[in-house]
C-alpha cells in the first residue's frame, strides 16, 4: 500500500474491507457475479479442507490403534506366559493344552508388536505430509483468503463507484443539462444581442466547453440530498461518534457554497465528510522499527480509542516500508493528557473468536504521555523511554508455552549405533541456527515454543552423524503433541529412525506445558514483574513470620507458632519489610499457609485411649478438615512443642492465603513461596502432587489477584517450572527462583537448573525473572557470587540458617544483598523501619 495514501483513502479502504468481512462472518448474500467467479477456487478449497480433516482424523486413528494394539499385545503376552507357566505345573492333558494355547497367545502378542514398525512408518509419513504439505498449504490458503477479502471489497467499491458515475443512476446528465442551460440563460440575459461577449458565450455553447458552477449543482440537487445524507451517516457511524457526525453533516449541508473536490481515488460524498472529521484526529507518535521485534506493533492506552489498557482490544499500527516505522491515527480526547504504551502481538483469525499472542511490551513504571492538545507527534523507539530500555516478554493471553528438555542421558541408541555424534538444535530461548548445535553429554538442551493450539504443533528432531563429513547421515525423530501429553509435565519417548525408516533408538524428552490462567485479566496499565527500587537494599524479611518454631535447636525457635496470622503480625511489629511464607493447596484446592508436605493427624476409635497419632499427606485433607480436626505440624509428635497464645484465633495453624491477605497490614510486602514437589538426584520425589501444575499455580494466582489490593508481592519457588508458570501467567507481580546451590545440608535435586548458583542465574535470565533467592552458605563462602548476580541485573534475596547471625546479616548487607530472610526477627532485626511499600502499587 502506498505510504503516502491519505487518511481518507485509508479509512475508505478499511471500511470496505470491514464491510466485506462482516458480510462473510454473518453469512450475508454477496454479489452473485463475484461469488460465481470464485466457484472453481471454492471447490478446490473444499477439497483441501476435506484432505486436511481426513489426514487429521487418520493420524488420530493410527495413534489410537497403536495404543490399543500395544495394550492388547502386552495383555496377550502376559496371558500366554501365565498359561505356559501353569501348564508346566499341570502334568495332565489339560496342562499341555494350556501350554499350547499360551505359546500361541505369546506368539500372537509378539506379532502384534512387529506390526508397530510399519505402523510407525505410516504414521511418520502421514505426519510429515500433514506438517509439510498441509500446514504450508494452510498458511497459503489463509493469506489467499485475506487477499480475496480485500479483492472482493475492492470489487464492491468499484461497483458502488460505477453506480454513482452512471449518468442514469442519479440523473446526473439531466441535472447537468439543467444547470448548464440555467448558466447560459443567466449569462445571455445580461448581454446585448450581437455583442462580442454574447458571441463568445454562443461559441462556448456550441463547443460544449462551458463549466457549470458547483454551488448551483448542489442547490438544485434537492431530489437526492436526503439519500446522500443517509449514506454519509451510515459510513460515519462506523468510526466516528454520532454527535460529531451529526454536527459535521449539518455544517456541511447548510453551507451550499462548499465544493466537493474530485479525485479518482476518493468516494463521492462520504469521503468529503470523513476528510473534514480528520481535523479532530490526533496522531500518536511514530515508532521506529526494531530488528528484534516480532509480530505487529500495536498501541494501548487509557482511553476508549486506545483500548483502555485491555489486552483483548487491539489497536494496530501501520508499517511504513520507506521510513521503517509504525504509526496510527485515532480519535483521542482533547481535554486531558493521554497515557499509552507500545507492544507487539500476533493475531490469528483462523480461530473463532480470534486469538492474540503478546510477544513483548513496554514496562516502564510510568507510561508514555501525549500532552493535551499536542500538535506535532514525537518519534519513539520501541522500549526506550527516558533513556532506559524497558521491554519484557508478554504474558500468556490466548496462547500457551511448550518447553522440551533433553538431558545428557536422554538418547538411548541400539548397540550398533551407540557411537553416534550428533548435531541438534540447542536453545537459550533464542532463534535457532539452521545448522544446529553440537550435542555434548554434559549439556541440557531446552526447546521452547509458543502456540495457539497443541493440535497444530509438532517437532522434528534431526540428528546428523559425522556432520563434518560429506557422507554424513541424517536421522529423524517426530513428536506430535496431540494425545501424546497428559497433564502439565511428564516424559515422552520419541523413536529415532533413519531416512529409510530403520529404528535406531529413542529420545526421552521432558515436557512442560504452560497454559494461560483462565480467571486472571492482565492489562497493559502497569507491571511490577521486573521493578525494583534502587533504595531497596538490605531488606529484613521475616521467615514464616517471626521465624521457624519447629527447628532442631529449640533455643532459636520462635515463641509463637510459625506461618500463622499472629506470627505475621508480630513480625510487622518488629519491623519486617517483607514476610516470607509457604503456600500449598488442600484437597479442595484452597491455598493454605503451611511449609511441610505432611501433617500430624490425631485419630481415635471408640476403644482407643489415648489418641493415636499418624502422619498424613497434607493434600488429602480439605480445608475445613484442617481447621476442625485434630491436625498439627508434622513435628508435634507427643506434644513436643508448646507456644504462647496458642488458644488465640490469630495463632491457629493453617490460615488460608485469603485470610492472611486481609488480616495483615497491607503496607507490608509478602514473599509468597509456592510449594511444589521436585525430583531428587536419586530419582525419588519429595512428594507426589495429585493436582495438575497449571491448576495449582492458577488457584494461588486467582486468590492473590482478587484479594491483594495494593500490597507488594513477590512469588518464589524451588521448582523452576513453577517459576516459569507464575511469570508467564500474569504480568503484575515479580517472580524469583529459590535455589539451594551446592550444599551438603540438603539432598541434591536432579534438575540441573537447581544445582548451582550459576545455573540459577542463567535460568532467571532466560525466564525473565526478577532475580534469585540463594542459599546464604554459597554467598558467604564466595563473595564473587554476589557480584556476579548483581552484574546480571538480578535482584538477590538469601535464605538459610547462616542468616540467623548478626555478623552474617551485616556482611550480606555490605555486599549489596537486597533482601535477607532470617528467623527471630524480634531479636535480630533493626527497628523501627520505614514502610517502603506504602505507595508502591499503583
């Protein structure tokens, strides 16, 4: 499209495209001649859609058939072995028959297993066809449909213009003759016969060169004025407020001396009205193209025409190829300043309703401003504001994230292929190189993609043997998401085949699927996800309130019960800047404050005295059961601990997250640790969570967004996947990664991201987190670690028993640690303190 195209023409063009799109969406009848011209194309599209649906259905059928065949083969083989085993014991004729039947069933099961190989080949061929041929064709079809919509809109516009230019449609010829005759008679009436001027008029009349006056043309046009006014109002109501349209129209009609400018690119009367309305359009600033920008640039702001910060109201900008910049014209308020931000997104209209993927957005604490009655727009650079670059990854709106992780032991070759050297795609969440990256045994490779639908997503893994040799060989592994994944995380095995479909081995892939949170409405208004005030250093954070109360060293234990409202209030009174506590879900999915994965349950039947104590999984109890049953901390066996004010309601264990958010002073920040199980180095789990990971995080986020108000909150977790979810599901609160680093005090985890401070730094940067919460043992042992973390522009908290010492606290503050989590804040903390977060949340 011509970059110099006028605003009028842009609006006209947009009007006809929108009108054509609405007609198609509503199923209204289109022009029969236009539709008939596309009949052959429509027939081909119908055939393509049929092939696409058939291929998808066939892939599903083959996948189900493989699963059923595998299950049947296993059952037949097990039954055969069972019958053979017991047939050998039975020495009678019946035993021989059982052995024979068992042998036959085992053979049948083995034959069913053999069928898996040709089925795999068929599936992968069909999958390749679906992925390469159909998917590519679908993209072409979608582009064609958009182009066809514009083409049909242009045809309808031409039809409309043709009807206006047709002399017989609006009796233009008769009106022209009437005006012409009037002009001639009027001129001649003022002249004497035979004069030179009269002769000139007659000559002009004979040559048909006299031009009529436009004001007379409009004055005599009484027959069609009403119809034209209605047409103008219809067009204006599409984009312009009705009151303005009415006033503008009355001004135009009343001034019959105005002339309608003629242009081959303009419409008849409505275009003139729109061009006049453009006087009230205020241009937003242009934005310079950034090479790293993905998707289309859009704008959001605090007025109706800019979407009121809502993510589902897209205001797209237009790209100028010559200037390499984006711009837009919208109707802005003229009685106040307008706040706005830029963001990039992708819209997919193949879904109904259409889906939006937000790639990046500007996150300065204070948005950009267009001053009241600002005449000349500025030129902005995306993400650059007041000399500071502030751009963050977009949250999940209608899309979801899939992460695939390949570790050093992920590939299992058959014996003759065990010496393969591979090239494959590596990732630090950047665009992948076409030639791949060398796969080493020590690496952990992560793939990440964002998509609107798992059903349309797949991966092809290419393994190159002897990549530096001209005789290199390529092997393939295919992964389609549909029906392969169950839940938010897990492990899936992918078969590896040669080009001629020879089975060579398998690839074990750990996957995580992150979905958008259904009840959280994020906006572009403000974000604190990466915000940290430079003055916030050495903050004192109360561990579970005033400290742990069930530690091994009893003299260091808090005097009141940990993780209770009373303990949190006591920490506030003793000057805590923030309070750290643990949240997990009960069986009925209520976010509850508790640290351990098990509780102590006291039970007694009619014959038992005294009560019997048993350790019980926390997640198997409903919230009401926690509050009403005899449930205690897992370490309170035989009444080993007692606390002050235990009878007071504020010191009751297991408060809900909602209760805590309302009960504690809102000027005090919260560090909410999301408790979730992780896999240890030996392969065992800390705890087996029955609740899906996405739902687990969603429930906690929903309570926080509904009840936090203006409180400053930072989330944290030892699980890197939980951190990634909490970061991508919302854009308001920051997230930090908890890590124990290298230590002998706690059992090590299997996930490499959790094994060292260096890996934690890399993960925090990749996941766009605020920072990390490190084990103080590592920081005190290596002072360079603190500098390394701060040089990566990460916020640093620290935790651990070493923090329960005034000398260590002072040392950590000197090094620049932003927040120190420690016990007994009533003894070790400095007070009184300034309320840092009083006006933090806007």
